[in-house]
C-alpha cells in the first residue's frame, strides 16, 4: 500500500519503520525529525499525502493536527483515508473528520496506548473512531503497528476512549502512590503492601504492572530513577484533554479534576518535568498533611 506518514517523532518513527518492514511504501514528512530507514522523505505534508491510499498523522496536539489536515486534505486522492493516531481533543478529531468527509475522503481518529516501547515492538493498542469502511481499509496497517484495534464508534470515539482510559490511569496512579506513602508512615513494608494489594480489591494496572515503588513488583520506571516511561507532562496533557472534554460535555469528573491539578503542580511548580508520571510517589514521601 502507498502510505503518507506525517509526524515521525518518538512514536511516529518506529510505527512508520514497522510499515516499511512489512513491505509498504511510505513517504514521510516531519518539520524537524529525521526519516527512519526506508521512509522516503517528502518536501511537504501535502507531498507526502499525494497519491497515498492512507495518510497517517502522529502529531503533538489538536491545533497542529488541524493545520496539517488543512494542508493534506486537498492533496489527497479521492477515496483515500486520513488516519490520525495522535492524542488530541475530541473536538479537533471531529472537525478534521468532517472536513475530510466533505472532501470525499475517509477519516479515522485512532489514538494509541502502549508508548514508545509498544510502537517499536508493534504491540500498540489502537482505539478507533470513524466509519466502518475506513476502519476495514486501515485494519491491516493497525495489525502491523499493533496487537489490537478496537472500533469504538463514530468520529471522536477513539479519542473519547483514550481520554477516559488515561483519566483512570492518572487517578489510579495518584491513589497507588498516596497509599504507598501512607503505608510507609504506618510502618508497613512496601513488599508486603504489594503482595496484599496486587491480589486484593485495590489491585490496578498502576500497582500490578507499573508499580511506582522501586524494587517492588515487575520492573518499571521506578527502578530506573523514574526516567520515563510515560512522562508526567504527557500525563498532564491527557488529563487536561479529559477536563476539556468533561467541560464541553457537561460531565462531572471531580477525581479527574483533582488529578489534573496535582499533575499540574507536580510538572509546573515542583520537580515533575522530565520525570515518569509514577514519580508522584517520591513527591508524596516528601509531603506532610499539615
Ligand atoms: P514527538 O514530539 O516525539 O513527535 C511529534 C513529531 O511531530 C515531532 O517529530 C515534530 O517535529 C512533528 N511535527 C510537529 N509539527 C509538525 C508539522 N506541522 N508537520 C509535520 N511534523 C510536525 O511526540 P510523540 O511522543 O511521538 O507523540 C506523538 C503523539 O502521540 C502525541 O499526540 C502524544 O500525546 C501521543 N502519544 C504518545 C505516547 C508516548 O509515550 N510518547 C504514547 C501514546 C500517545
């Protein structure tokens, strides 16, 4: 298949490389990043998109996605599919899909879970919004870049799933970290705490698979001085998207709101920038109630 790939940063580069390895022809464009091996560099986003059956974007945010989409949509061949894999706000995803459909194109929002490791290994999970015909067309590419693709519904449903998932992730990471800090003060051994909670009703992905306490549970960024992993500022980005969505949909999300405020303080006023999001644990260790 002829594929245009726009945005070849930490995630996009290994995703595009996997498509090349599987035998697809990939033309790429990025304003800064170099092309991975086998991706043919185009001079512009429009040039990467011209003649492609599927155009994939993997960009930092909704404003950049909207600008890139305005450039590539007129350049795309009739019937081609614009597939955005970035994490962006639901409104931008829906606006871009509407513009693509008006131009006679298919459109999908297909954000991912699995991080840079999953992108390199081809084990991402795609959560996909858009029409069924476009999903079927791009599914073989999802199967190369990932291990699972869930068609969640119409345009914006993929971003909705991503934002809800990551709101749970932010809230449960904070809950797990504050519980470890409380356990410390109560004199409870961390390993014992893990042994109990990981097999009791407090278990969660943040406890069982990504334990924020160094030396406890499976290997995680906590065992590597809290180097990301999943950076606290990316967690903050996704929590802010959840709150933007909650406000536009009039949904009450008090825990999501509090998690957003905590990560905001951690990243912007404390030492969270550049740390993994599980570094909330050393943050709580240093703090007292009063
Ligand atoms: P990144 O900053 O490494 O990559 C983004 C790339 O887009 C950069 O190379 C940048 O030069 C390029 N770019 C910016 N503006 C452009 C434009 N106008 N035209 C062409 N290229 C442009 O970010 P990333 O970590 O690859 O993340 C990409 C997206 O995936 C984000 O939306 C992020 O939230 C999401 N995501 C990231 C992770 C992760 O662990 N890194 C996990 C899941 C989802």
